[in-house]
C-alpha cells in the first residue's frame, strides 16, 4: 500500500509539481502572444506586397503624363492613283506610284485629360487601403482564435492546481483509513476505495496535462516559436467594458465607400473632352506633297481635341449602379452594427450571470470545505466510512471546479466583449 501511495505521489509530482517548476522558467501574457501571432501569420506579409503593387501601379499611371511615342510603318499597293490629265504647256505631272511606303514617329503629349490619370491614381491608393483593411479583418479572427486557445489552457492550469489539492485531501483520508485498518477497526475495502480515488485523480491530471500540452503546441505554431510545455500563462488583466464600437469592419466599410465615391468621380472624368499636343515626323513615298512621286521627309504638328461622346450613353446607368452599390454598402453596415450590438447585449448578460455565479460558488465552497473537514474527523472516529469521506471530497472538488470554470469564463466573457466591440 505504501508503494502505491508513493507511486501516486510521484505521478502527481511529475504532472503538477514538475510543470510548476518549469513555469518559473518562462512566462507569457495574452497580449504578447497575440502580437507575436499577428507578426507570424502569413497574411501579414501581404501588406508588403500590396505596398509594392501600389508603388508600381502609381509609377505606371504617372507615365501617362509623359509624351507618348509610337513608331508606325506601312507599305501598300493600290489599284489606282489620282492622276492629273489636264495639259499644261511646259509642265508634266507624273502620276503617283501604286506602291507607296511610309515610316513615321508619332508623339502625343496630354494637355487636359479631365482628371482621368489623377483619378485613377487616387482609386489605386484607395483600393490598396481597402485590401489592407481586409487583411486586418482577417487578422482579427486570428486574435480571437489565439484568445480561445490561451484561455482554455489557462483554465486547465487552474484545474490542475485543484487536482493537486484534491490529491492532498485524499492522501489525508488514505493515511487515516490506513491507520484504522492497521488497528483492525476498518476494512481493507475502505483503503482500496481511497487508493482507487487517488488513481482516478492521477488519471485526471494526466488528461489535463495532455490537453494543455496540445494547446501550448498550437500556440507555438501561431507565434512561430516553440514554447516549453510548462510555460507559465499569466491571467489577462481585467478588460474594461466599453460602449463604443470600433471594429475593423467599420473601417472596411468606410474604405469600400471611398472606393465607390472615387469610381463615381472617374465616370465624370471619362465623359469629359481630352486635349493633347501631337506631332508626327517620317519618311515615305509620297511625302506631304502629293504631286512629287518620290521619297521625302515630312512632319506635322498641332493640337488635338477628342471627346468620346459615346461615353455619355452609359454615364447615367453606370452612376446608378454606383449609387446602388453605395446603398447596399450602407445596409450591410447597418446590419453589422445591429448584429454587433445584439452580441454585446448578450455578452453583457453573460458577464452579469457569471459574476452572480462566482459569488454563489464562493459560499458553496466555504460550506463544502466545512462539511469535508467534519467528514475527515468523522472518518477518523469511524462515524462514517471511506466512501462517505470520498463523496464529500468530490463534492468540494466539484464546487471548486465550478468556481475555476466560472472565473475563467468571466475573464473570457469580458475579453470577448472587448473583442466584439473592436478593442
């Protein structure tokens, strides 16, 4: 029997005391874990890619302000050419060749584009901000997952501590029962019942430790650094219950609205006339003088006004589509705020409930502890048997477990409230 008790104690030391010694080696806080998980999450690197894409796109759009060059060449053969058959004394006009050649360089410089290029640049910047905000919304979900894992591991820590206390109570009862068996005033079955409960407590510690190890490994993957199994998890500070909603989704709605507004402005820019300077220089046959059938250099320059009136055909409908998108976005925002406020109301009710339960838990524990202490004395005086004592120990343990669960749930509820609000 003594050997069994020693083995039980060794299991307890290995699963509870040993991790506790490791806890002193490294401590982590929830905020630190969230920060590291955010920095390690692959999506965060998309922000750098977005910045590079934006810079390249803006550089390309800026090229629209530079002179636009094009090199053109053509060789043609036509079935007939213009001929002058009116005779003039002493003048002979040779007809043009049916095969004609032309090579030229065209240059065009934008003078007025209706703000099209500037609008496209603004749209590119807004689109990049919108994509960046989508990444922030995704990272918010990572934060929620890390919080859930961290708080679950923290609850297991508290449950392991309670298992250790329960083991101590059972060992006290075991020693008392063992003394009674030696004195011949109690049955061996009572001692066996105590030993079985100790083994069950050891099994529970094994299960809790294994579950905790899995959660710590998950946190290690999130932060990109291996955490020791016995790392100490600090209890998060109490989160202040707030009333304002500052979710990243609201910023996302705002960025989407900015994009729609800029798209409306671009519709107007596309419908305005465009003005540019142009020039052309080249070499061909014939040149600009159509009466000379020979290769010659030529050039031409001027100002060009272009107004694509057909854009006005679709301007009104495209503006209506943009207005519909804006109204749809407003409805999505209103729906989101309504659902968020409902969640906050429910979470506040959960906080109030848990605070009330914790108050009751503490009263129950105080009573259960008194009952258990009385049962210990009754066991020693043979008023009750081992099973009765075990029942009272288990009742106190259940009460303490309820308190542990409710305390961690309260921390989690307050953190969830802040998270729902966007803090």
